[in-house]
């Protein structure tokens, strides 16, 4: 009986644990350029583990929602997320760093 209770407790804890793939931290960076007319933003950032980037660099990201660009300007420190869509890096979320 104790084994069954322990097994149920383990299964329940695994079911309720956050999914690490969806609970990844945002990426820190600094906006260097906003190009609203082209729906692109340039960000200097550190390593991005989810893209197997072990070193920081400056990259241009396409923007999924052009409204995101109105939230930031060049020089702002930001936290952001991006996806790789058919080989193109697309910004999906951005907020000014606190």
C-alpha cells in the first residue's frame, strides 16, 4: 500500500511540475535599432541556449507583431523571446528590463 501511495505521489508531482520547455527564461539584451517600416529590430544580446548560441552577438529579428516595436527604442535594455521560423529569427515578446 505504501508503494502505491508513493507511486501516486510521484506521478502527481510530475504531472503538476512546470514544463521546462515552455518555462524558459527571457533573453536579456539591448536594443540598438528599431526599423518599424520593415518590422525589424536589432538587439545586442548574450548567449541564447534554445538556439544553441553559446556567445552573445548583435542580431536583426523580424517582428511577429509590429505593435511590439512601439514599446521600445534604441538604447533600451530589454527582456525578449524569439522563435526560429523557417530559418528566420522572429521576435515574439519584448519588455523593457526592470
